[in-house]
């Protein structure tokens, strides 16, 4: 195991921003940290890289306590609110960071800088002052910086924010290759479950500083049918006839899409007045309504009866 976070809490004054949070991160694994604004994502990532002190708990890197072995944080490539010197160009900014990291070999510096700048699509504009960069270009530069020196763990706070669709795809591809070909362990945060689920091995959902879910996205893939109304008699009939179906208020939830047709036929034969029936491929995450109301989910198909 690369990283193990055990029961960490973080207070800002009296405000508890992270509550008994535990997680693991393995080599070659990509974990998507999902949560709405202010849920504690940045706080967690800052705690992991020791940018802020944790109030309690432990963090281990390869079995060693990070707080007692702070030099190990040099194994982490970090993108959290990166800032660059406006009056230097992109190449010079990254070069400074490499020198600060103790890399002195000119050829190594040159090769690495060209490689990462090319990777994030900034090769052609590397000689421009950073002050002339757009927000998205600075984001790309931030990612380039985190990729220098092939760090074992990548800790990235919202690396997709501010990027256009092509930029987002590019960054996801880079992260995927880093993890799957390079064996790097990657954790990155985002607000949008749909945006990240295709490259993540695991999703961690955080809300109000508390971990709400940690697992494979597919584990939670469900089909959800909202009915206009559902009385007790009909609920019991549905539960009797369809083993896989769970019912929450007027919503039917099931994991086997093959039952949709039979379910529809059954509802119609029951003479239920169905005015509008939505069938969507979503996730149980969407059932944490209110808690993660701005975490998006897919609307796949709609039947009108
Ligand atoms: N330096 C700080 N001092 C006091 N409170 C803070 C500080 N940093 C964050 N907080 C509070 O801690 C909580 C978690 O904030 P955090 O920045 O970790 O959330 P986030 O999930 O990263 O949000 P976003 O998606 O908006 O970036 C919020 O209530 C925030 O107001």
C-alpha cells in the first residue's frame, strides 16, 4: 500500500472540516475524490501533503509515519493552488522548481521540461511569460509541475477545473497512463462524478468533512424509475414480483436493466395512472440527495407512457 490515511480530523479554529477520515491509495490506482464546494476535499489533500497540520490521526507512506519522515513528501507530485512567477516564462518557472527539488543535471532538466510541457500541450508556448497565460493554461502548467521527476504519488486538487473539453480529456489520459503504465498512485478531486468515473478505479465521496462512500463506481450503478405515485398495495406487489427492486418513496431502484420491460408491462397491467416515467442510469450516489446535491449523475433515457 502506498498511502494510508487513518482517522484524521482537521479543525480550523472551532470548525471541524475533516472528521475521522480514513482512506488508502495503492500503486497504479486512481482515486477520484468527489464532493461539493466546502466538503473538505482541499483540506484532505493539504493534510496528506503536510501543507496544513492535522488535528488528530495518522498518515502513513509505504508503512512509515509521514509526520516523522517529512522528507518522504518529496515523493509526492502535488497540484494544490499552484502559483507561478508572472515575470518568468513557463519553462523558467518549472526549471526553478526542479532546481529547488535538487535536480542539477542540465540535460535531465531540459529533457524533463520539454517532456512535461509537451505532455500538457504547452510546448509551443513555453517561452511566454506566465502572466500572459489564461487560467486553463496555468492549470496545465500546474499539472506539468506535478509531473516533474516522476513522483510516486500524484495529489491533485481539481486538475480538470478551468480546462476545455479537449484539455480535460488530455489530463485524464495523462493520469490514466501515469497510473496504468507508470504505476503511480493518483488521487484527484473534482465536483463532477460523470467527469471522473471513466478513469477512476475508486470513488471517494466526501460531504461535510465525512467520508460517505469509498468503492468501485460500478458497485453503485443502478437504474432508477421515478413514478408519479405509488401506493402501499402496489409497493408490496412490486417487491413480491421483482426481487431486485428496492423502493424509496415513489422511486424504484434496481441493478438489472433486463427487468425494465417486464416492470413497465406490470405497471401498465396494474392500471396505474402513469403520467411520466423516468428511467435513468444513475448511481446510488444520487440517492444521497441534499448531501451531494450538486454531484451530477447521468440521465440516460426517458420513457413517456
Ligand atoms: N484556512 C481555513 N480557515 C478556516 N476554514 C477553512 C479554511 N480552509 C477551508 N476552510 C473551511 O473548511 C471547509 C472545507 O473546505 P475545503 O476547502 O477543504 O473544501 P473543498 O471541498 O475543497 O471545497 P471546493 O470544492 O469549494 O474547493 C469549508 O467549510 C471551508 O470554509
